C-alpha cells in the first residue's frame, strides 16, 4: 500500500529524561516516510526533567530536514501522532482539540481518552485494549541475518538512545569479571567520551544502531525498540531492565531476562548455556511481517464526529476499541457513540431491503410489510395515549416519518386517520410508498432540506424515526432538523437498540462489536433523559422492546414453554429488551 493521502501531521514524541529515546527514534523514521506536511511538537530548550530539541536530535542521530518544529500546537492537524510512554488526561484533552489523535504505545491516564490506539509492543497487563496490536508496525526495515546464530560469540551491550553509560559500564564489568564469559567478544554502545577496557569494542551509532544489529550474535539491552529490532534482525536478546516496569513489559513479551537495575550473571550464563532454548524463545518474538506505519496512518479515515456526537463537547472516555472503530461515552449525557476509521460498506439500496434483509430475517422487507405495519399501529396507539395524557388532540395528527423506507408506518398512519408524509434517501422506496400507499414522500436527506422546502411542508405534530437515529454521527444536525419540522410542543418518537438490554449487560464489548458498522450512536433506555434534554426535548414515555428469553438463559427453551414465559416476564419487568422506543416533547 502506498501513501496517497496528503495530510497535515503533528508528531508528539516522549522526550522526558529517563524514558528512553525509542519514541523519538520511531517518530523520526515516521517523519521520513509520511506523505504530507509533518510538524513536530518539541520545545527548543530542555529542562531538568525533559530533553530539548537539540539534545533529542543529537541522541537519535538526526531528523528529516522537512520537519516543521513547533513549541506548541498551532491550528488544526489532520492527524496527531502521540508516541508517548505517559500522557495525562489534560494533555490528551488539549491534543484532541487540534485534530484526530492516534496514540502509539501510549501510557498514562490519557490512554483512556485517546481516539485511536496502536500498540506495537505487547499491551501491558491492566492497560485498556488498543484498536490494533501488531509488532509488525514497528519500524523494522534494517539488515537481517541469513540464519539465527549457532553460538553467542559476538555480544553487543546497547541500552537505548539515552544509553545510560553507568548501567552499561556496570553490566560490562560484571560480565568481564565472570570467567564464564571469557570467550565472548564484547561491544558496547557508548559515546567516544567513555573510556573502555582493552579488548572491548565501541559502537557509537546513536541514529544507526539498527543497521548494526545483524552483525552480532547476542544483544543485551532493556525492553524497548532495540530489543524488537534485534529479534527482527534474527539476533537473540537478553534483557537487563532499568526499572520494574520495564521488567514487567519484558516478562509480558516473554523475553529472556537477566536482571533489573544490574545484570544477574547467573541468569545471563543460563541463557548462553541453554542457547538453543534462548534462540527458540526469541524466534517466537520476531514479527511475521512489517507494515509501514505511514501507510497504516494514511489509510485511516478521519471521522466526522471528532468532537463527539454533536452534543456539548467534553473529554470522553473510550469504552471499547476495535480495528476499524472506537466507542466512547459522552461525558455530559452518558450516551455511547462511535468513531469510525474505515469506510463502511453498508449501503441502503435495493439489496439491503431485499437480499440482506432476507439473509437476516428469512424474508424480504416487502414480505415483512404486514408485520412492520402491525408494530406501527401499536406505536401509533402509544403516541395517541401520550397526546391524551397531555390534554392534546390525538386524532388527525400530522406525522413526518424520517427514514420511511417502503412505507409500512405511513400506511398504518393513514389507516388510523392521520396525515402522513415520508422522507427517505432511497428513490425506489419513496416511489413505492407514494404510488402504492398514496402518501406524500420526499427522496432526500432530511438534514439538508432548503428553507423553501421546509416551509412548503409546513409544521408537524409528530416526527418519527424508527431505527434511524443511530445512523448519524452528527446528532446536533439531526435534532436541529427535527426541531425545525415540529410545531411548538410537538412530539418526537423513535426506536433504537438498547445498550441496557440483556446483551449489553452481559457483555458490553461484544454488544458493541456486533453493532452494525453504521450505528454511530448507541442509546440506553435507562439513560435517555439527559441526551434528549441537551437536545431540547423532555422524555415522556419509554417502552423497552426486543425481549428474547433465549438470551437470558443459555439452555434449550424449545420444549420448556413455562420457563420461556417466566423469562419473558422477567425480561419485561427488568426492562432487559435489546431495543426500546422513546417519545419526547419539544421544549425549546
């Protein structure tokens, strides 16, 4: 796959002291391959706790001349790459205001709020799952040995871009003072300023270490980019980690380990003595293939709803992530919404209502017309009862059915003596409803009707959307249009899947994974008032539907009608149905 999307990027790499240089190295390599305008957020001067720009460049061996340096984010970016060991919630909130944020091996509280997560290193225990976990996305495009080494003759000690000279020399001395390692040819990655014992070779290549790894039989390093670069080059690795956290990550990945803080020569000797086992373990850690991160990022679609579902903006937390989409809970309303990062293949055309509908329900939409019309008659009764309870007329009401399809609800309305107008984007459906049912229909996206078209339609007593509202990423546009169609105090009635139902309660992640590709909002019957209130509506009635006793009880109910009735009753009492209907009145 080649880069075909020219975008404006912002790179944000970890540059705090003691956090290693792998993040910055990776960003430098990414900057060289991205097709677009690449900015890098990094202060010019360092502090006691963080490196400045010149120090980072010197330690990683350079950055492409095309990079545009920033001391603070400016304007909007198509994509913000946060390659950070730790990111705070506040930092993530600021970044999200400037564009779509993609976190790479991102840690800290900000991870929960990041729109899209890529873990190139194995995900640590307790961390929220990423959208993608793939070591093949590491920048592993450097020389590779023909075969794994038969014995460890040449050994490299390399502890990352910061190189931690004291730990490097400490490990070197521990190895040199142990007679078990007398036959090893030792090389250390340290600057020229460090004096080395006689017979120890120096490798001072901060920006090109990966190009040298294939020349060695064993690399002793800490958990990080160098470890994976080595196994990619078919060189076994033994870790000596600087912190317990690095050690945890190393164990999670199953790397051979020889100590934390200082080298444990007994463990190192064991790894060498059991060389075949060490090679076999490292062989399993080698990625099966590699993909350019720049190509992967270029293929991401920028979602329409970066600021949330169109309700008041907040720093929303992710509740589930998958390869092509992430789900978040809206901070103000509790509504769950989706950001999609790949184009959906769902199309509301002839095949959807016929072949695809038959595949799901065993009959076409037209064959299901009487059943859908019957449900529509019951919904009309609910709306009429709400009108009566409000002391409003319940007969001869004007209805606008948005997403009317082939018109079963429109026919139920005319049969009940109400005036019906339907609107849908499928010409075949609106033509069918107009010609067969004799009602007025419009073939257009209801959100983009012109002022004259709206005025010609007049105002409606009721606007309905049956399994339609979840299909729009911008709820603000949806509710703005609905409000414009309604008379003062008019009703808005809709149905949608229920995250509070038995399926969502049992396994929310699985419920969201199975949610259709084009469902941009996921509503909950028990948390409906707030999102409607924010949109200018007052909830009057909720009916939980879609009761399935077989989803409550995992056993066979085919020959147990009494148990089925009990479970069905239980589902209704506990409002455990997987769909619901709501009726609300316009309040502003």
